[in-house]
């Protein structure tokens, strides 16, 4: 081997050694760091916390269940067990003998069983061979056949042996049971009682920390093998994420940190360990939205695939929570996901993804009031929105304005509606934040004058039905207005629009109505609204003419502010300049000026008026002549909730760059995005100001966020059935006609109860109506209502709707009452054997004490009274009467109807008739009720006097 | 503080920036003994470190340098400066040795190739340090995963990968056909051609500057100025809508630049002669076409006779003309940039009818 020559070096080796050592240390440290970084993940730490919490909670549950055991019973059982154990001990020898024999028998049984099985196996093989051979060679197999048959016989013998031994064994078992059955029974009962305890104890053992778990399975670097801290995910095949080029099954990893979301018992603990609210409706495995098939992000949005708090795009619900999160989690606005989580108070906005175009979603009160607000404010009128097409224009007609209002009043109204009626839904179009400066005043006035001039010049002449009506008594009128039901749709003094809600402001607020229009107009309107506006939703209250006079006189006493007067009067030159601006946008300046010169003053004003109305979109909410087919001016909001925040213009307004902030700002002050900009007057924003307060603002934000792109496939949507279709359509209809303003239906509505002293004085709950009344009776009633509850002051108005709508409502009631089907009629026949007991029970139970019979009983408080039972045969469904009599509280919680057949002694009865059995008694009363005649009926021919208040 | 930031913002304007880069290169080459001293080396290092450390406190600059995509470019700046300085230093030291008659350092032990432990050991250390950098990088910088790609949403600014940012910057001055196809192809062709047109036998296997002045200067100009500094420009100083933003300026997407550039044909026909533009595009673009033809066909022989005579002799006619052609193509970029900055010149030859512009 050549000797190593001493050579020079390119580097100083000692220095290199130092460098090598240092870099090795760096490598070691960075590797440790890497392992630690993997070990110290946010979600792993959360899971570690939860294991401790789970242990604590389970221990608590265990303690509780131990406490909940019936001590006496337990002791008794244990004594029983002790006694039977003693007796077993006493017979120990015998028992041991029996057990020995049992062991013998078991061994024999095993052998014989095996022999039988083998014999069968052999037989099957030979039989097959025989059959195959017979096919080939039909003759000459006689020998074989006999062999096969012999084998079959052997198999039978073996089986018999097995059965014999089994019978022996059973007998021996029974003998043993004589000694041990008691103990076994006692043990079984003890196990039943302690079942929950044992389960919890086992659970505690499983989740207790252990050396193996903490030091091996979850140890740093070793935890790739079989950790107990794992990422948990829910993959939902039917619910999809739209990632622009594909739709992929959602993969939600929220449960990695939200470990107790579907478990009862964690309601009091802080997030992320808290149980989901309302587990019966959401997340629970027995709910309509089980977690395993629905996931989380379809409702809450956000990035489901993330396991980090910030990347999942959690969004704070209020400023306080935001601050908390900024400190605790270094929370910042999510940037890398287009659809951050909705704040928890807006989660219901996502219902629309599957409950498409449903105006009412059960168990989602926030989005329901959001939609009611959206409809009442009339947003859909300017902003096309899917699900809100073909609805009526939300404002009153202006085609006959001549007959109702004066120009001066209209100008003041338009200038600032809130100065006249602060609860109105009419927004403020002029004098907003981008048109408030003194330089804008002449322009505003010119536009207002022109628009009003146009309206009056294009108004039809309206001749009222009664030209000079007599006056009435305002005190009586006030009494009528406040009791007959007007307050279901109209408010008088209330001044907080959000608190009153969209239902009680369904009709125009009555404040200042006396200063608004003439007595004659009011009289004619109250008397017959459809004469002025055939499409109005205001119904006929069937008032007599003197009553109408009283009401109208009362209304004229409701005077109030006349609004904001004009700050300046524009000169002709200023008005002309405004019109010139409009014309210049359409044609060269010279041509515009020429056109201007050719028009006289009146023509110029009308031309300007028409352009002003076209620009600001008044025609979207009001019927105006000349604008019947004009397209609304607003942005289509059908997919506004899916809009990317980059598409929104924040201009110079200093707010956080998020969709919700933008919507909040826009609804608060729609013109604010013009601030700081240099704009031509006709380039300015046009959305009017609705004076939404924070509550209404949040409702509308919820509504807007619910308008999302349709992404979920049909398999995720609720199944389409006739029942569902009727229900959805009916729910929309009863809201759009404001039935729910007076009546509670399906747990929603009934706002009228806020204006009466006792809920029984309000219009009745209509949830059971479909199961309860006969549809043809209901149809007749809706066409021409009669008095069912004569002690009530409120009355059902005559709405005069078309058959289509009435049938839709009847279908809805039927569907929600689970009695969908063809309209049935009932032929009733009473058994003579039931007649007597039926009448007896009717008298015995004193039904007439509360159920009115013509006159109202004087000795009962009004809240006890009930409808005339003579209507039963044509009004109520016979099957429903049985359900009602059995348990009224289940159908109408809080009713005063007594339960005559309570659960004990049901099915026996406290009454002696018909053998003391409840069911025949119920049937007997029902049959008797169906024989009663003579009550009020909507089906009687017209002309017959009906009793009304 | 704002005042200093304001100075940097002004200095970073493309015109000043380019000029400063060229000036630095000229100074470094001309006064190389000074610039390759350890003092200057450390000084530049400290300056860069302070600039990034202190500048990183500014929120706008922080956003730029901490974006995971841009972190390597920060590293690139340091590495580029270091290796340019280091190689020039080695070259200067070698030149000094050669001047003294000693021969370059690399020749001292040229009959041996040191492998163990020198090469292998240093390789091992380099491997370890590389691993450390990668591990630490992967812990600290997350993969920049953004929203699902949306064909309806274009990011603003829409930047090419860093290695193409130089070309994207060229797009400001040139038509896409030239900036994206012709000139990049010529770059590649030029690089491939270098071994064939470089007949200077000196500098083989050792650092030197004095023996390869022209070659090194031209390469440094092409690489450091035209390629790398434009990458840095594209990374740090180009914002939304490819507008210029100083390093400490807020990236306002609404910022507007008046694009009022004028074609040469307009300068000639409309402004100088006061006529309308001719309809025939050949006639219209004749001034520009002539200029380009002169640049490509007349200038090389002119240079052969005047300034570059010794090179013609050294290389022979074919090599010489290829080299000059490539050199002129390379210089067309800074020339066009200057024409744009001084004269607001849009295109020398503008023929939109056949989608061809120079």
C-alpha cells in the first residue's frame, strides 16, 4: 500500500471541525424543533385538554348515576343474591356433580356432533357423485343408489344421537337451574340497575390516561403509528363543496377540536367543547340534520378541511369576541378562503342551500324574521331575488293619487317620510349623505317638485263611492279600531319599527293619517278598499256604514307632523340645469339645449319628473302610469351571499374589508360609499335610506347572506312530495297575506297577542286547522266568514281572495295536519245504542257550560268560552273530535278544554256509561255532537242573517 | 423615519433604480480594488441586513418580504451580492498575483485534486447546513395555499414565477412577441453560443478580471443588471396593475398611471411633419423600419471598422458578426428602456395589422 504522503490542505481542518460540530448541533436542534413542532399542534393540545375534561365529566356522570340508583331496591337484590349464593354453597356438592356430568355430556356432544357433520359431508359428496354418474349412465347404478341411501340413513341416525344428547344436556341444565336460577335472576336485575354505571365505569377506564397512551402511542415521533390523538373528519357524499372546477364531497374536520359537539352533557363548558344547541333539530343522530350525513360547514361555512383555528376561517359574532380571539388565538380576518364562517347568529342564512326558496323554515327563527323583514321592506322590488319573483309591489298605488293626497303633502312626505311617520317602510330618497350639502338643495327640490308634478299630472280621476259621507263618533271609532283586528296589520302610536316587527307594520302606520288625506277618502277606503285599489291586500271588515263613519272620524283625529318643509325654492334656471344634466347624458350638449328651449315650463317639469322617477326607481314599489313594464334599478341579489368580497367597492369608507361589514355599512347608509369622491350628480349612488336600526340591519344581512349559489345536488335536498310542496307554498302564502300577523301557525306568528290582555282574546291558533275542520266548510268560511266565537271583539275579515289562493291555504292546512288527500265529505249515521249514553254524557260533562249556544253564558270568564257545538257536524272532522276529546292539551297547549279521560284510569273511564270504557264513551259523545243542528254556518245561502258583532 | 422611507421610495423608481444599478456595476468594475476589499464587503452586508431588518418593520415592506414566495428572493439578493463580490475579489487577488508574476492561486497545486477530507468534508458540512435550512424553512413558512382557483377571478398583481420576472418586466417595454419569444430565445441561443464565440484562452480554471475584461463586464451587465436586478424590481417594486410602488408604499389597486406613450411613426409624421398618419403601414412605419435595419445591418460593419476593429481580427468575421449581433440584441433592452423613459416612446415599429411591433 502506498504510504500516505503528507499533502497540503485547501482548508484549515481544525476550523472545519468546528464548523462541522456547529452545523451538526444546528441539525440536531432543528430536528428536535421539527419533532416538537409536530407534537405541539394546536389541535393536539385541544384534544389533550378534552381528554381531561371528558374524564372529569364522565366521572361526574358516573357519580351521578351511582347516586341515582335506588338504594333500597339494590339492597334487596343484593340480599337476594346473598341468600341464593348461600343456598348454592349448601348444595355445592350436588352442583359440582351436575357440573361434572355437564362437562362429560359436552364432550360427548362435541364428538357426536362432529361425527354427524362429517357423515353429512361424506353423504353430500357421494350423493353428488351419484347424481352426476346417473346422468351419464342412467342404468347400472342400482348398487350405488343403495349405498347412497344407506349413507342417508346413517346421517339420520347420527342426527338423532345428537338430539338425544342435547335433550340430556337440557334436562341436566334444568336441574342445575333449580339451584342457580335465583342467583342468576338476581344478578341479571342487578346488572340492569347498574348498567349505566358499568358502562360509565368502562368508559372511564378507556379514557383514563395510561403509560401506554401517553408515553408510546402519543409520544413525539412515535405517534405516527397508532395515536389516540387523531384528526377526525366527516365526509358527506351528498353535501358538496364547489371548488370552481368541480364539486367535491365535503370533508369537515371540525370535530377534531369540537369533540363533544354531538354529546349531551357538555352544554356548560366553554368552546370548543360545548354541545351543539338544539340537538334534536341539528347534529343529533335522530335529528333531521345528523352530523354524519350533513357535516358542519354546509351550515356554518368556513374551511372545513382545516385543523387550525385561524385557517378554518372562524368569524367572531361580536366585537368583544373578536378581541378575545385576537388575544387568545392571534385571530385575523380570514384571507385565504372565499367563504368564511358565518357569525353564529347568522348561521340560519345557510338553510337556503337545501331549503330552497322556502320563506319559512321550521326551527330557524332568525332567518324567518329576516325574510319577513326583507319582504316587508320591499327589497325584492328593486333588487331581483330568486324566490321573491312575482310578488306584489310593496307600496300603495300612485295611479289615482289625485283623489287621495295633495301635492304639498306628497312633497313633504317624499322629502323625509320619517319626519311624518317614523315607523313607515317608505325610504328617504333625497337629502341623504351624498346629497345633503346646501349646493344640492336646489337640485333636490327641483327633482322632488318634478316627480310629484308628474304623478299628479298622470293620475286618474277617482270618484269615491260615497261623495260626502256623514261624520261619526271618534271615541266609538277608536274602540272599534283597537278591538276589531286593525292592529294586526296597522300600528298607531308605536315608534320602534324593529320591535314591532314586519307583521304589525304590514299595513301603513296609522299615525298622522288624519293630516294626510281627507275624511271622505278615509270613509270610502274603510268601507270598501277595493274600490280605490282593486289589488289591495286590505280586507273588508264588514262594518256597517255608521261604524265606518266612526272609524273614519277617529282616523282623522290622528293628526301629526307634516314633515320636513322645503329648505329652498329652486328657480326656473336651477330646474332647467337639472333637466339639462339628464339630457346631456343621452345626447350632445347642443342638442340637449335645443330640446330644452323648445319645451314650456310645464312640459319641462313633466319631462324632468319622468326622468327622476325612472332614475330613482319609484315605480319598483308603486304602480305609476307610464312605468308598468320598466325594469327595476337595483342589482340582482339572487347570489349576493356567494359574492366574492373583491367584487365589492369599499371606496373611501374605513371599514374592515369583509362582506358582512360592507352589507352592514350599505344598509346603514346606502350613499356612504360616495363620500370623498369626485362625482357628477348623475353618477352618484341612488339606493334610498330605510333608517334600519341595528336589529333590522342584522336581519337583512342574514337574508342577504342566505342568497347563495345553488351548489348542493338534488340528493341533499329535502325529498319532494306533494305534502311538502303544499306545505312550502302554504307557509309562504300565509306570510305574504299576513295571516300570521293575527294567527299563530306552526309555532310562528300570532303577533296580535301583544295587543290584547289575554291570549284567549286573540285570533285562534291555526296549527291544527287542517286536521280539525272539514275542507269544504273551511272554503265556505274563508269566502264569507261567520262568527265562531261571539265573545271575541276581533273578527275574521273578508279577504276576497281568488280560489287558487284559498285552495293553496286549504292544501297547506291539510298537509301540515297530516290529512292530505281528496276533500272528503262525511255521511253520518248514529247507532241507536249510542244515542242515549251520548246524550247522558253530554249533560253529565256539562259541555254547555262553556260552549256557547246562541247567547254567551254570563257566569263564565271569557277565557273559558268555546265555539257553538251545533256547528260540529259540518265544521269538524269526526276523527279529529276523538283525538281532541282524548287529549286536548296535545293539540292546543294551554287550552281550557278539560281532559275528561286522563291517562290513569284510561283506557277505563271515571264515568259509568257504556261499561266504564273510555273509547266507547268518547265515540258516543262524538256521535251525539254530530246530530246537533241549528248553529251558524257559512254554507247557508246568502241573504240569511248571520250573527256578527 | 418617514423621510428615509421616502428617499428609498424615490430611489426605487425604475429609472433611478436602473441607473443606480448600472452605476454600481460600473463603479465596481472600475474601482474594483476598493470594492472587493473586506471592509466594503462587510459594509455592504451590514447595509443590506440593516435595510431588510429595519425596513421589515414597515408593514407594507413586511408584507412583501414575508410572503413565502418572496423569501427566496431576499435570499437571492444576499447570495448574488456575495458571489459577485467574492468572485471579483478572487479575480482581483489573482490579477495582483499575475501582475507580480506569480500565477493565479489555483495554479499553485494544480497536479492534485483534493478530495479527502477537503472536498468530502466540506460537502458533508454543506449537506448538513442545507438540511438545517430546509427543516427550519419548512417549520417557519407554510405552503402558500390560497382559495380554490377561480377562473373568474384574476389575482392582481398577476406575477410570473421569480425566474421569469425579468421577462415580465421586459413586457413593459416590448411587444409580447419580442419580450416573450424572440428575446428569450436569443438569450438561450446566446448562452449556447458563448463557447463558440469566446476565443479568449485566458482565465481557464482560475478567477481573473484583467485577462477577460470585456467578457466579464458584458456578462455581468447581462446577468446582474438585465436579469437579476429586473427580477428584484419585479418582486419588490411592482404592485397591482404592474404599477411601480416604492418598497414602503401601500399597494393601492386604484392607483392610476397615465399611459401616454407615443409611437415613433406618430412622432415622425404627426408631430414633426404635421401630417396625418399614412394609411399604408409600410410607409407609415418606414422611419422605424429604417432605424431597425440600420441598427442590425449597418451598425455591425460600422463597429467592425471603428470601435471593435481588434475584435474582428481576433475572432474572424463570422464569429465577430454573431457576437456583435447578440450584443446588439442584448443592448436593445436598455436602449428601448431609455427611449421609453426619455421620449415616452411606445414602439419603434408599430404594425398592429400583422401583430408585429418593436
